[in-house]
């Protein structure tokens, strides 16, 4: 059926990385594109409550902690011993406001129509958009569902925004706790536990698994746990929560009862036990779609759902649920919708964990190569041996590269320490181009920079291979 029969060629439900990039790509192809956003700001979950707020908060905490370290080392004036929640989160709001304006301006410059309101399907080609000012129906030849995700609710307890919160409500706290329990040691739990621990808050991290972040290189995770323990974080691994009680006080406290019989008393409990696709309210049945038990949609290699003209991208389709991959998924979905030939997204995308310290990886970790019986050798560089590491005051950073023992191809890069998420991109480029050990042995890096880690780790691997 001709797209001229519809209001738009593509309507994106959600203005996060996937929806934004898809709409702009469609506009660049000369198509009529629109975005529907129900949140208070344009930018979706990524900008409102997810990636950008947490990373901005992290930078604010790092700035504060670094000032304290330097002032004690160089006799500089001391920073305030305890920062207020308002001081900490006001910086977050400033960044959100600026970034939202940037996204909105990009949509406007590309003549993408923005609808503010909540969308629900009326049929496979039409949606009702409801807002405070009323409702209207819009139609589209193609639709992209990019509504993102929401935190899984705390089981058996009501989130109150003060004593019991999820990550969506964390930056709205009016007061910082003195003690905190984080339930769930996934990426979000690890990030926030390390951030609040760096503030001097006593944090206990509970998870039923014996090891957090099992997909990462084990040596890197061991180093992360070591550094977090030195920053007020206590790990309770292999422990499950039985129930949670609230004591009105004063002061109001939370008591977390573990199945082992232990009790954890804290001012604040953060539940970070996974996320659900934000598909409730979309009336998917009217479009001929059905989400799984976690609210996620299944798609094919072209991001098409069971209804061929309806696509889905980003967190709502599950792994890898990264802002960067979501943006690329959205772009590709728009191209597939209009028959534009494109290469699929590569497998070797980087993963960044914005804990304190930060972690990043690209390629395979050692335990995966071992399980696959891939012969490899590794080379290591430590920040304390790198001039830039000394300049930055980071003597605990660790950098590792893995190479195939036979053809010397680069197989993986794993980093923990300052600038890890930036540093990993050099390895990503070499991995993508099929390069290996010889490139790093022959090339020259700026000095003093953290990129010197590549040279040092390459020499270490070459020495081992020579044996």
C-alpha cells in the first residue's frame, strides 16, 4: 500500500537513541518522519533517568573525590566534607536540560515532527497520541517501537522515593543517605554502588550470584571488587533477599532480611534487579504484537517484529541494551524500512561500565577463549608503569590485550581505570580492521598518554610469544 495514504512514512515511539537516530535517518532519506515522546524531556529513558543522569552524577562525584585527594596531597584548601543532594543533582539537571535541547533542535533541523504524549495502537498502521491537551490519531506506513525500558519493581514492597527507590528515582533524592543497600550487582547496581561509595556513604551490595558482571574478564572484575571495597562498598555475594521492612523511626530506616538470616539496616535501599520493556500501555494486541513476560519484543535481523512494517530497537528488544548500539539499531531499522542497502552492526562493539573506576572491553575475555579452546597469549600494562597514569594519580589501572598465538590477531582488549571507555576505541578499530600484535609493536603513540598502554602490553605479549 502506498505510503502517501498515511500521515508519515515512519513514526518512532520514543525519542531515545534508537528513535532519534531512526527518525533523523528517515528524514535524511527524504521521508516524512515523526517522533512520539511521553516523558518530560526529549531524549527518552537515556536522557531522562538512565545513561546521561548516572554518568553526569558520576563525573560530579569524581570531581569531588579527586579534589579531596589532591588537596590532602598538595596542601590545597579542603572541599566541603559532605556535599548536599541539591548540589550534587543540580549539575545533573543542567546537563539534562542542555542535552534535551540539543536533541530537540536536531529533530527540528531535520524537519522531524515531535508529538508530546503517550501513544497506543489503534490498528497496525495508526496510533492514538494522548496528552494533557487532548488526543489525536496519526497514521504511518512504518512504525519503530523504541520505548526503552523501566526498572523491575521491588518485589513485595512499594517504592516510596525516599527509603526504597529504583534507579529511575535515584537522582530525585532530597537528602543523601549515610548508609545504603543496593540489591542487584548488575551494571546499574555496580555503577551506583561505586558512585555512592566514593561519596563516603557506607554501601552494601547484595546479589544472589557468586560473581558480578560474569561476562567481563575475571581479572578485571577482581580488580574492580578490590577497589570498590576500599571505597566503602561491602559485597554480599551468594545472598538473596527474603523480605524488606520499613521502620518509621525517627529516623526512617529500611531493614533488608536475607535468606541466610542476616539483616542489613540502612537509610536507603536501591533495587537494581533488572529492567522491563516499557511496552505497557501501547495496546500491542491492536497491532498484532505480543511482548514477552519482561515486556520485550522479538525482532529478526532487520529489526522487524512479527508485523513486517513494525520495527523495534533499543532496550525494548533486550541485549545488548546500550545507548550506542540502540542508536545504530535505530539507524539500521530506518534503512531496512525503506529498502536502503546497509551492512549489519558489527559484533565487536565496545562495552563500558561507568563505575568508579570505569571498565571497558571489546572482543573476547579470557574465560570465553578458554572455553572455545582458542590458543591465545596476553599482554598487560599497569597504569603505575605509565607516565600518564602517574600524572593522573591512578596507580591501580590495569590494561590487558589478548592475541591469537598462531596468527597474532587481536582478540580482545580489557581495561579498568581512568579513561577506560575512551582508551578501548583504539583496540576496537584494530580489531575491526583485522589487525594484531605487529601493528602495536610498529606504531608510535603520543607520550605521555594512556595510549602508551597499547605499546607496553604489546611488548609484554611479544616477549611471552618469543618464549
